[in-house]
C-alpha cells in the first residue's frame, strides 16, 4: 500500500476506534498515528491467530486496523490516563 493509503486507513481506523473507546476522539494527528500503529498491531494479532493480516485498502483491512487501534487506545489510555501526583 502507498503512504497515502496507510494515512487514510490510519485516519479511518483511528477515528472509529476513538469513537468506540472514549466517544470524543483524540485529535486528527493522534487519531492518524494511533490508527496506523493500530493497523500494524491488528495485522500482527490477526497473523498470530492464523487469520489474514491487512490485505490492502478494503473493508476487511479497516476492521483489522480498527481492532488493533482499539487495543492501542486501551494501552494508550492506561499509560496516559495515570495521574502523576502521589497521595502520601
């Protein structure tokens, strides 16, 4: 896939995953970045269980990328959502 296709796939996957996870989105750039990372994670997870990874710019690849993006967003919120102040 071309770089432009990866950006579009990442934007779509990141946007959908952000709406599923926290209903507001993370912003355009972060949605794209998390979507692209999610596409790689989704492709790895699907390959790991024996399913086909991302195959191009199609519905199946968007579903794989969204699932990966949801996983990435849960991890992102687990680390970014932590409070830095301690109550001692």
